C-alpha cells in the first residue's frame, strides 16, 4: 500500500503513485494567456499611434488636395495692385513765388520747371502772408483735390517741400520758395521719385505653411 493511501482505505479507493493530483492550471498555460494579452495590447498601441501619425500628416483627416486648394484660394484672394493715374507735368500749371531775401530765385526756378515739362503761370515775389515766413525749402499749395495728384507730381521736383491744401477751386499750383531752398531736385532724382509714385505696389505674399 502506498503512503498516500489513508488507513482503512484500500481496494478500489487505493491511491497509487508518488505525485499529488493537480489542483490549479498549469503554469505554462498561464504564461501563454499573458503573452496573448500583451500581444493584443501592443498591437492596439501600434494601431493607435499609426492613426495619430496619419492625422498629423493629412491635416486632421482633410484630403491633401483640399489643403492645397485652400492655399491657392488664399494666395489668389489678394487684390491686384493698381497703378494710380497721375497727370503729366505738361498738364500742370505752376505759379512760382520767392519768399526769401535772395533775388532771382523765382525766375530761375520757373525756367528749370519749364524745361522739365511743367507749364508756368505767375512768377514773382510771394504774397505778404508767405513773404519771409517759409522756413523750409519750399511750400507747395493746391486745392484739396490736388493733394493726391498734381501736387504730388510737383513735390517730386523739390525734396523736403511742404504740401498744403487751401480753399482754391482751380487746378493751378503754387510753389513758394523758402529760406532753406538751394535748388530743385536733380533731374534723375526727380524722375525716380515720379516713377515710384506710379509704380504698382507689390501684392501680399501668401502665408507660410501652404
């Protein structure tokens, strides 16, 4: 009789052998289950990460073509620059007045403006309201409508001159020579300034990232 057989029990109840009966699952089966669970979790994490990368590179699920079309819309939405029409010097009449103590400035300046294509009106000493009272290079006077047109064209001929609108209704302009006047702008400099007035403005660049 085996030592595992309780006293008084024999026959068909006799237990033979030297091993206890298994009362719990095999360790090998438990390890297999753990490996399967870990594999499923790892595959889930890999799939989630792949979806995140796809979302980043496609812009939140929007088709790439749609994104490019959106960028083209932004770039094309900028208004086209327009060249502002300004009168030519030959259509501008200028009265030249000398507000300084120096003589001959009005005539010499009027002659130079005529050579540059401007029409010349009155030439002489400045009215009392401006005589000996213009401290800068000069004062350019015109109507309110001339501020953005003919007065700006005349301003290209005298750097540092003050542009001012008065109550006149006509299209003629006044150039009042001031104490700091030395000469009109060099012809090349005046042409460059006039070209800059009529040059189209650059259109805004499209935003980065498109």
